[in-house]
């Protein structure tokens, strides 16, 4: 079945530094990648939607200059958290949509801790 | 706009008992509906999905859900709970943009606890 590899699974960084999270679709082409943020004991909040080769569409309230999304190919999308602060600590999950409309495949998530 | 309401943030059952997790949706178009399960510090795993075919959908791990348009519901059930079913469950509805699926709208989640 469809697999999305998300790395790293956990990362700890210092305030002010940047962190890049990668999501790769291993056996299918992901025309659309969704990036979510999940706070403890809460649901997933959609941050942005990216289509291959075009700029990401950000949800209201999400700072596009802080959360940089790149979807340069049909198999790779990255989320970079720039100038991270402790309040950016969260669980980030990507989800890829495949061309055959079979559904959404989720990455395993990245636990970001900013100290 | 689409939305999902999951009734009950916590559900507790005994092992072997019936599991019932409730989900109601609001959609301006015929919906695609999903149930996902999430274990701690992991991504979401698809349990089952409704895409306008059979109203009773069977998924993995013995779960099933019934789409009831008149009640705008898509409740998840399992006849006999297992300890390994303890997890967070999310109901979701998607935009259908014709040739491609749009974004997912998630419910707030239901934490299922299974007692031995």
C-alpha cells in the first residue's frame, strides 16, 4: 500500500534555530500534500496545503513566513519551522493525496520540542 | 462548509464489549467520510472510508461504520473490543472537488479505553 515516510520522528532544537521536516511518498506520486499540527489531546489542525510545483496555500492564522513549505517534486514535501520558539513545540503530521483518489496517506509524525 | 462532530471525547468499555464511537457530519455536498486511528506519537492509520458506494463499510481490525444520510451520521462500531483497540479515533469528512479529493475536516477525536 501507499507509504509516506516522515523524518525526523523527534527533534529537539534551541530557540531561534530552524528545523526542517521531510515527507516522502515512497511508492506513489503525491500531487497534494497536507501539513497538520496537533496539540496534546487535541485534533489535527490543518496548517497548509501544497501542490507540486506551486506555492502552498496556508490556513488562516498560520504564518507562511514562519512555516515554509516546499513541494518541489511529486514525492517530496518539506516543512521548515523558522526561528523556532517554545510555543512551536508540537506534533507535526503530513498527509499525501495520491492521483488515483484512493485516499490520504499519513506520515508517522514529528515531535518537535523547542527549548 | 464541512464539519464533523464526535460525541464523547472519552469512551471506556470492557474487553469483549461493543464499541460505539459516534460521528455526525455537516456537508454541503455528498461527503466522503473516514475513520482513522492514532496510537501515541504516531500518525493516523485509516480504518475505513465511505465514498458513496455501500452504506455499511467494513474496515480493518473488525471495525465497521454505517453511513446514514437521514441522520447525517457515520458511527463506528466493533462487536467485541480488544485491549489493542485502545487509542484515539478520529472521524473526518473531505471536500470533493470533482477530479481530486480536497482537504480533510477532522472531529476532535475520541479516546477509547479498554478495561480488562
